[in-house]
C-alpha cells in the first residue's frame, strides 16, 4: 500500500510517475478511515482540500522537491491558515478557533509542496505523556490499543506507525516527540533549541519548546530537518546558522566514534526488557565499529524536579493569553474577574490548571528564589554535565522511557507517576541538545522499545548519522509494522 511508503520511497515513485500524489493521498485517507476509530490519532480531517492540492501537484508534474506531493499530518498546535486548530483544549475547541496565518514550519512545508491532510491528537496544549489530557480523549498505541500512544505527540506517533500519513509534525518540550515515537515504533527527533522555528506553534514552555517531525526512517527525519530548519525572522530564538543537507550527511560510517553510556540512565528499577534491548542496541553499534565508554551525568536525578518547576512557571505565563477575551471559550459572569475565573475554569482541563497553579506559586514573591531561581541554577548544572561529557564522547545513548507503552488510565490518578515517565527525556530539553528516538527492539508482548541518541548542541548531523547507521543494521528489512486490532 502506498501509504506505507517512506518519504524517500514515495518521492522516487512520484518522480518515476509510478504513482500520483492523489493516489498517495487517497491511500492515507483510506487508512485513516479504516483504523482511526481504534486509534483516535486524527482530530481534524482536511481531506477535500488535501485532494485538491494533490491534484494540482500532479498536474504540475514536476517532483523537484522530495516533499512535493507528500501527505502529512500536523499536531493540533500548529497554526495553519483556515484550518481549525485547538491545542486539543476546550478553550479553543468550544469556539472553533481558525488561525488566520501559517506557522513557519507548515508554511515551509507548503512551499515545498507537501500536503496537509489533517491534525493529530495531543495532550491539552502539549502537557502530558499519554494524550490522556486531550479534550478529544486518548490516542491508543497501534501495537496494543489498550495502551497509550504516549504523549504529548501521541496522535502523530500513532498515525505514522499506523501508516495514516507518510510523516507527521510534533513538538518536544520534555520528550513529546521522542517518547510517543518510542511507544509506537517510529523515529522522532528533538533538535537543538533554536534549530527550528516555534512561530505559529502554540507555546507551552518557551525556553524548552522545539518543533520537529516523526517519520518511518532516519533518512526521512534528516530530509525533513533540512526543509524546516533555519533562521526565522519571526522567531528571535532561532539560530543564524547554515542548514546543511542532513540527508547527504548520512554516510553510514560511524567507525571510530565514541559512544557514551551514562550510568544514571540504567537504575536497578529499569524495566528488564528495556535494559536488554538497549544492551543489544549497543552491541549492534559496536559491530559498526564504535567504542563505548561509561560516563556520568551526575545531576540527572534533579532533572525531573527542575523541569517541573521551570516548565509550569513558563506555562503559567503562556496560558495567560487564553482569557476568554482575545481567544477561546467565553463564560457568563457578573464582572470582569468573575468572567476570567469562569472562562478559564470551564475551558482548561485539570493538568493545565495544575501547572498554572504550580507555576504561579513558584514565581510568586517569596518563593521565586527558593524554587524558580534555584531550578534555573540546577538547569545550568545539567547543561554543564552534557558539555563535559561531550568533551570525551561523540554521542550518548540511553533508553527513551523507563518502560514500553503503559495501559490507558495507569497514571491518570497520580500526576507524579506520570511526571516520572519523563525521567530520561527532560534533561536533553533543559540542556537544549538534539536527541533522536529510534526503535531498537520489542518486548515479549510485542511493544516497541526505543534507543535515544543524543549529541552536543547543533550536533544533528552526527546524531542522525548514528541513528541512520543503527537503523540500517538493526532493521535491514525495515522496522516491523503493527497489526491494528
Ligand atoms: N511529558 C512532558 C510533560 O508533560 C513533556 C511534554 C512535552 O514535551 N510537550 O511536560
């Protein structure tokens, strides 16, 4: 089926006129119609417009860009002109918010000729690790639909793994691309903070938010990064650095590299199957000619508490814009204060409210020094751990998550247990470094397990080349596909 193709495979066929963009788009639509009632990955369907676009592209007939005519889905926090975008929050859903502009990323994809076929599910405003805080309900894991797809980009991960699209866009503030990619068995990259533009993507925590893609191969991720990365005058935090041809950088030669293995990521409580899979992955890397070195990232144990002070603080500020006046859900009220109170109480879900309260507390006079300032200091120490480590090693490998996909409802009554799911994915975000999630094995009950490959800031080329070499060696026939039941 064409919808199962990768970008590079589909591009070859489009170019050789063995398939049309319309056929490709229709096959994705057909798959969404066939399996999405089980997955709940797609929350908005843009099928009519997508087919129109596809026909237009076919008529032009020049597949000069590798993304031309390729259908994709975007996480429901990317603003796309004329397409309802809700952040999977009742705040915007109740008012059918339709952005009058495009995010830089979807604009760049549009210019390359890619075709947006709809929006994917996420935790409300990307806060979560399971998509259970979405106002549309949970997205399920295509490998076992009694389990979560992960989060917050769970819809994007499930959609890619289930071949509902050729690739999807996600965001990663503390793991939201890498963890769901890992749970569903696809590839996802969090790039260096500032490598890609956040313009037009709903903010969660602005000093950590990054945007990126989920795809079926490392090659596709590399190709997409070249298309979306780079300086954007609309986002002052983007770096003014040349964007290399990341695809051409995939030489497959990683001989002589040193791979760091941080002991803090392999605690006794680590799931034994996850541990085994990572060990096997390291063996595969060794066969490719790398050396390994045990290293220490001593401040790792402070990463989750630090993240859950810094992030809610920024959230409490970013969520202030949803006041029921400029955007979103409106309420009945006697006066202005009551109006804000009612609009925000009714519009936001529990997780968003919890984080607004924690953040407001951590930033308040009297507590700022004890919590926020302290957390910023520890953030610097975490960043320095990585800087020191990368003086000795080229990349660092760890698990992405402590367990494979968990059951729906497993942590819904225990927010701290949910936060601990992020134990391996928030340090990289606090440090602003690139990190890739690649499938590296399966548990006995057939749930995907993923390897995380990190590099120094702006080290995407190296990270992708290691991921590419690994994926080829590990899955010569391609990563297995789920049977959706
Ligand atoms: N699970 C993390 C959190 O809840 C990460 C979310 C994200 O990266 N958007 O904050």
